[in-house]
C-alpha cells in the first residue's frame, strides 16, 4: 500500500504567516500539523512508501524538513507550480503524481493540513475490510458550516449521495480530505479528467466513482480541523493545548497575563503584556501590549499595541503610534 500526503497548497488566507512556509509546518502544541500524519503512516507496516506532494516553491523546505526528521518513508513528489493560479487542482495533481511515480498499488490520500483524532491505521483497516473506494466523514453539526464542504448521505456505511458545497445542505456529514483507492481505481483518474470533469475538488471525483460502483464512508467522532484560516488554526491549537498554555523553556515571559490558548515559542520575549488565544513564534518580542486571537511570526517586534485578530508577518515591527 502507498500513501500520498497532499501538501501543495499556498494557504493564501493565512498570509503573511504562510507566505514563505507551508501551513503544514505550523505548530500545534509540541509538534506540527503534518507530524501526526507522518507518524501514523510510519507506524503502519502496510504502507511501504509515502509521497509528499508539494509545489516547487516549497520543495526545498520540505526536503530540509524530511532530511532532519525521524521519518523514513516519505519522499518528495514535486508538482511544477510556484503560484496559486498555476495549480492543477487536487484531482489533477493526484493523477499526475500517480503517473509520475508509477503508483499501481492501493493508495491512501490525506491532506497534510488535516488535523484528525483517529489513527490512519484504523482508516486503513476499514478500507481493507470494504475493498472499495473509501472516504472519511465527520459530522460538523452545523448546516451553515456544512455549506463549505462536500456532504455525504449514507445507507449504513455506504455512500448513496453527494452534495458538493451546497447552498442548502441536506445533512451535516462532510467528507474530509482523507481517501483510500483500490489499485484498479487509479487509472480512472485519467478517464475522469479526459471526460472534462472538475479537476479541483476531490468530492466530484468521489461522486463520479460512486455512480459507477460502491463507495464507503469511515465515520468518526472526536475532532477534525481543516486548517485553512486563522480561526481554524487557532481552534486546532486550542485542541492541542487542551485550552491551556505552552511556553518554551528558553522563552522569556515577565509581568504578563497569559490567558487561555497561548503558545510562546523558543527565544520569544513577552513583557508587561496580556495575551489570549495567541501564538507567538520564535524570537518575537512583545512589550506593553494586549494581543488576542492573533498569530505573531518569527522575529516580529510589537510595542505598546492592542491587537485582535491579527496576523503579523516575520520581522515586522509595530510600536505605539504606528499606522497599520
């Protein structure tokens, strides 16, 4: 069995924090978003190779990360894009990877920006038991939120209907970006695209497959975070920290009120301030400030400011009186 970790997005809604780093490397607690995915795949003996599908802009970053990581299975597979408008779409990129890497085995595909509470080996067990195309599904419990996703309706654990980002959701059970495809299904990626079908959303491909054969859904409780916005990133941090705080041993925090969900990383300095629901990256400096619902990037310098809902880029300096 092979696996693909999708890591080719540009995460523009999280810029400037992700303008020069893959969002999969954003810290959540003691690790990064993508670490848990790699750990699950590394531990599953059925998975003998993991392809990390990324773009040319972030290829070197991933290469350096993997070279220094404890993971042995992942290898890079680079799509030839450097900007958002050059992307092939998820289905198009997956079809190219399968052809480029000569994949002819059962395949697990998971988005590298997914933070999920189930172990991928349990998903693989379910897939092997069913022997069909399989997706993971989660009940978001809110119809307004469900409008942003592909929805599924089930008969038992078999998918009988899809809705892709509907204006009027018929359910709140959404297909998350975690799939498994039998080997014989992979050539159908080419057929699907040659038929002029949508190359962007995997849900359309799953719907196309469901009209031609059985598709099953692995449903789970617990937690799932689709990290694409500042709010969803901070939600994932809250889950990882269990609503608490995490301060690196070599960070300096003095005369400061740390509220809920605060992560202060290595080398950062925070003095005479109040932080709540905020992530402070390495070597940032915050003095005489109140920061809420914000992400402060590496080396930023904030003094005498009151910020809420801010994304402050690396090495940015903002002090009292500045216009921004």
